[in-house]
């Protein structure tokens, strides 16, 4: 009989009972032992699922992945990465995973119950551990399900040119207290926002974080002290070559308001261009929403992939023969055809319309539509507008705040931007109400002519959907740190590529462009001086002049 959770998640009934071995030791090449939990089906094993995590082996992994999948016939190994939850060694986020992942698979090969059919799955950091394993894909690997998982951590930290402050200070603080128990853990979680705030507001950033992290996250200062893209420090934080090496089916899952959306789409586009078997699932979710609001869609899809690509593949166990009933055939209900959601499919949710769509590829065919910025704050469909300027002043002592967007902490996702837009350091350009729906699909681009009286400056741009009542909801944005070698006052032609989106601006709604000098604490404020991210503290304001007439917004629209 199916459990209430299984019914809620639209999963098929369990196939078997299972046992749990809670204190498994996995040896690494340097003598360190990692701790793991093994969920073992009692009969009819259908393959093995490997999950490597820094977040512990309890809930939610123990229930959603361990017990749920074991009851449906899969051996599941949930392993705590080095330096976390009883595993030996020191936790060095991201950089430690490549060798340890390979050693974990080597250990699997020694288990008598391992029949040579392997899958990996997991979200966020658990996605990163999969990409590091895919740098040298094990021959036993049949498929991977990677949700909201980056392949280039340096890009996530410094890809805009500014340090992604709010997310990675908050994440580091979370790690420092995640192994507390009982009331101490509850206290750590419920007071996190208050405890982190001094590290977000103070300067220099590394020193301001010390009282927050209390010496338990040394990596944070290290990240801040290596801002340059070419720094060899980041080599261990990059798994991009895996995109050229993976040869097994991959299901990529993301949300339109996920921190790593851009990387997920890069993964999809790279794999698809290579002709690899890849599918894409994107919902109206934030990073955490993928695992909560998205579970009723992502969990059945994951199980369907396992049943097809793992249980439906031939075993290469010790006897060299396929498991009974699975030799070369697809599981029941899948024979002969791949069900909806398997490799080669794209399922995406169109925000604004609030509806799912199955597409042949991402992005779909589009045509550009151009809006020109005018000095009176209008987005016009005219190819050009009379010359004019819009000016705003950015003051790092009172930095323009971040509201919603693709973040891990604070106010996440789609939010009402009216309070933000009322600030003097935020300027807006708004199109007239549309008489028909405007469907956007792809990556909007802002080509803007701008001059700044201070070479140390940022530009933040955001698109909002303004409803008839005036509520202004964000759906796409971007930040760019300007080149400080450009002299003050020189007009620069900048191109900002905003977040990919699949959004409908309904008839009667208006499209709005925001432009400002930052989004703090999502991104570390530009100090207005040449101070480095680690130790800079001197502040200076900047005056931005947007030169209208030829500045334009280009949005990809579907027919």
C-alpha cells in the first residue's frame, strides 16, 4: 500500500521492504573514512543510487531519497562528504569532491550487492558532487538527475564581477551550525537572519563576517581574497569540462528564480549541442522551492528516469548476467517507448500565464522586439527617441537594496517592487499597457549608453510585469560591474544579458525596466573606490547618467 507521502508525490506503490544500515564507512585514498547510510531493498533490486551531501543523512534525504527509493527496489547510498556529519577530514566546500566521488564509486564496486547499474541524483551542492564525478564518468553510470546544481562555482561567486554576498555568507553561516542538535539547532535556524546581518552590512567584508562565522568557515575569507577569474585558486571549483565528457542521459531541473538557473541552461545547451541525451524541467520555483513546491513534479520524473535507464538496463553484476526480469528490457509500462519526461524533452512553466508547456527545445524559436528608453521614463516601440538623459546617484553608505530575485536567502523570487521603485536611486522606464499578450522566451538584453562620474560603479537592471493595479513584479534581472579603467564621464555602450525567462505579460499589463547602481546585500556593494572585496572599506558615491535615444531593451518574443 502506498504511503500518504507517496500518494501526495504521485509515486507508484512500493515494490518491496527494505533494511537500513546507518553507520557505513567508506575509505578514501588518503585514509580518511566517510560515513554513509545504506538503504537496501530485500528483494528484486533494480540498481544503485548514489547521493553525496554535506547536509547530513537525516531528513529530507532519508525519506525522499533513501526510504522512498529503497521501497521501490533501489539500493540507495547517502554519503556525508568529507568533514561533515561524522565523516573524517576537514570540510573544504566544493574543492574536495572530485577525488572523493571517484573513491566512493570504487568502494561501491567492492560491495557484493552492487550489480553495476549506478545512478546519481541530488540538488544544489548534491548536484555539484555529480558534476565533479562526471569529470571522469564511471563506466557503471547509467544516468544522472541534477537539480539546481552548478558546474562552475567561481562563476556563482564572482560571475557578475561583484561578490555574491547575501547567498554565500548566509550559506556559510548555515554550515557552521547545521550539526547542532535540539534547541541549539532550532536557535541557529530561527536567529540566522539577525546573526548574519552584521556580516552583510559591515566592512571590510571578511572582518565583518568573523563574528558571524566565528572561525568555523575559513573558506569564506579565502573566497573573498581571490576575486580574479584567472586565479588558479578556482581550478578546483570548476567542473565545466564534465559537460563535454558526460555520455549518459541527464535530467536537469531548475526554477526560473533559482540562483543557478543560468548554469543549468548552459548545461542543457552544451549537452544538447553535443547530441547527448538530456532533458530539461523548469518550474516557477526558487532554489528551495524546487524541493518543496516542485516535489510533486520532480519526484515522479526522477523515479521514471530510474525505472527506465537503471532498472531497464542490463546488470553487469558479478555473474555477468542481467537481473531476473530486467535483461535488456524496459520496466513495466515503458517497454518499447520512452515515457514523457525522458531524454530529449523540455518541460517549462510559463510565468504570467501560469501554465506548463512541452517544447521541442530551449529556447524556442523567437523574434526580437525592441523598446527604446526615453528621457521621460517611457519604453517606446520606436527605433529611436529624442536625445535626453536620466540621472541617479548611488551612495554605498545607503546602498540600493535587493528585493527578491534568484537568491538563496532573504526575500526570494518574485516580489512587489513598488517600494524599491520609489527610491531616488532607482529609475524606471515603463511601456504603455499592452493590448494583446506579450510572450517572452529566452534572454532579454539591455543595450544602454551610460556615463558615471566615478569609474568604480555597477549597473543593475531588472524587468518587471506591472499589473493594472500598479503592482510591479520582477521576473528577470542582471548586475554588471563596470570596467574601472574607463575614465569618469566617458559614455560607455554596455550590454547586460538579463536572466532567461519564459513569461507572459498579459494584455492590460505593462513592461517595466528598472535601472540602479546595485542590489545589496544580494551582491556586495560597489565601494566606489579601488578597495578589494576582502579588505576594502573606503566609500565614495557615484552619479550615473543614462543617455537615452539609442539605449534599448531587446526581448525575445514567440510568435
